């Protein structure tokens, strides 16, 4: 509830288990953090994992596998 003392310190994006982005996020408010990163080299079958690291320790990750949007 207080982003001045407890906040997401670092964001890491992995593409197929290789780090492609590692940044400090924009300043946060008490209810949300929203970051947008372009991943132009992602293709069908790739795995993207995003991890947010807390300044007090700990982290939270989500992972997805990219599927083709091609309907042909």
C-alpha cells in the first residue's frame, strides 16, 4: 500500500530462457504497475517469462508460450 517503501525494484523478461530485457520500472502508485515492452523477434513456439522483483526480497513470475495467430 505504500510504494515509497515497498515496490517492484526490477523487471526481467526472458525469451526462451535468455534474458532480453532487464529494467527498473517506472514509479508506481499504491494500486498498480503497468509496463509495456515490445518483443519484435518473438515467434510461434517461443516461451516468454516475465519476473517482477520486490525491493524487500521475493519475486513473482508468469510464463506463456506463443501460439500462432495465423488462421490459414
